[in-house]
C-alpha cells in the first residue's frame, strides 16, 4: 500500500508539472515558497513594470482601445458564453451525457437536410418561372419610361427655348449687360425720366406713364395666364399619357397571364388524354388476360392429366426410382418398395455392420482402461508436485514478508520526510476547482 501511495503521488507531481508548464497561472500549494528576491532584482522588475505600463498607454493612445465595446461583439461574446454553458451542462451531466454518436439524430439531420434542399430547389424553380415573367414586364416598363423621359425632355427644351428667354426674366434688369448704357438715354421728349424739376418738364405729383404702366401690367398678366394654361394643359397631357401607358402595361400583363393559363390548360388536357389512353390500354390488357386465363388453365389441366397417364408414376416399374445421375441413389417420391433380391443383401450388410460395431466397442473399452491407468499415475505425480510447490511458496512468503517490512520502514521514512519538509502547504478546495471547468 505504501509503494502504491508513493507511486500515485509521484505521478500526480509529474502531471502537475506538465500542467504548470502549459498554464503558468495555476498555483501549486505543494511547492516550496520561492526565496525572497534581492534589491537589484526588485529594482529591475519595477523598471520592467513601468516600461510595460508605458507601452500599454502608448498602445491605448495609438489604437484607441479605451473606446466603448461594440454591441455586436458583446452580443457575440454573450452567445458564445451561453453556448459554452449549455455544452458544459450536456457534458458534465451524467444523466444526459451520450458517449459516441447519436445515429438517430444524425439520420434525422440528414433527412431534414434532404427535405430542405428539395424545398429550396422547388422554390428556386418557382422563383425562376416568376423571374422570367417579371423580367419581361420590367423590360416593357423600362422602354416606356425611357420613351416618356425622352419626350418630356424634348418638351422641356422646347418650352425653355420659346417661353423662358433671357429678356423675359423678372431679374433681367439686375444683371443686364447694357444697364449702364441705357441708364441715361438720349433726350427723346420733354417728359423723360431724366428730366428734373429744373428742366420745367416734369413736376412732383404727375403720373405721365400711367397708361404705359397699365398696358405693360395687362401684357404681363396675359403672359402669366397663358403660361399657366400651357402648364395645366401639359400636366393634363402627361397624366393622360401615364394613364395610357399603365393601361397598356396592364393589358400586356393580362394577355401574358391569359397565354400562360391557356398553355397550362393545354398541358393539363394533354396529360389527361395521355393518362386516359394509358388507362384504356391497361384495361384492355387486363380484359385480354382475364379472357385467356381460363383457357390457359384448362390447357394446363389437360396436359397434367395426359402426363399422369403416360408417365411411369402409376406403373410398377422399379427403374423409375433410380436417380438419373447416380444409379445407386433412390428417388423417394417414385420408390415402390424393395424387390425380393434386395432384402437378403440388406440383411448381410446389417450383420457385417453389427460385427464391426462389436469389435470397435471392445477396442474402445481397452483404450478407456489404458487412459484411466494413465490418469491415476498423472494424479499421483501432480500431488507430489503440489507438495513441493507449497513448500517453496511458504519459503518465498517468509522472505517476502521480511522484505516488505524493510520496504515499509523505508517508505514511512520517505513519507515523513515529504510531509514534514517538502509538502508543507496542503491543497485547498480552490486549487481543485480550477480544473475541468471548460468543455473543450
């Protein structure tokens, strides 16, 4: 027991050393405390820590790692954490844990995958049929839209060339290139706007251009009214054109749907006619078979009666029972019994077999007696060997007992040395809880 304990402890130390080599953050309480560092080592470690902190600050400033985490990354981390917990509950729970592969689950997954693929293929086929129709409609709409855009652009350009000339704009007097030239025109009459009070041609309170202003206002009002009427007519024409195009598009779609319905109806009629023809052919074949079956059965019965009459089954011919490939064999379903010559031969064969059996029995009895004597001699020799073995075993046990006592003393001394000097720190429950915490 002491030897097994020492071996198990040593194996446990080897495993702990291997794990500590891979995971340096595990604490091993059975190891002795490390010696205290010197002053130089302490200063060096502090300088390394300061340098590492500076590097971390530079890294944070350079890559902006102090920013708030991304909600998507947080959600992904939470999903992975929940998945890990669920996996741990499945693996660490002995009642629900499954060793090996779940064949039924795999088969169900395969069936679901096949069903999903078939559904997707059918959906893709339906989508393809609809897509062709939608593409045709989209092409018609694109052509109509392009033609409408072209006509509208042409009309806009014509309107700009005819109605929106540069001289007809309201703000033309603000940036007229001939404004300075026309500001002080030549003297045309005594009532010009450039004539002041000193000219005695124009006085305050007089409105010499009233008739001209009224005429200009009427012309401007008529021009605005005509422009509004043209705009209304153009809008009405555009609306009528859009309605006509929509009606044409709807009519084209209805015609296409009617063609597809007719094609589907023709396919259905062809399928029904083919199915009707196949059913008629099968019905005719079945009727022909039922009509010919009684006649065939009657012919077979007549042939069987003829064979029974002409065959050797109802005769007493002994040659019928002989096998065609081996003459010494007998066919049981055709055998009519033994002939008188065969019975004495069978009797002689039986007597010879009986005498042979008696001689064989006597030989077996002599052999059994020999074996019994041999067994008695073997049993006596075995008893002698067992006695010698017992004596050797007793002597070996005495030597083994003394050796085990000496070994137990050495193991106790070694265990006391380990417990009192090496293993001074006992492992706590926290040390054992850090293992086997992940499902990977």
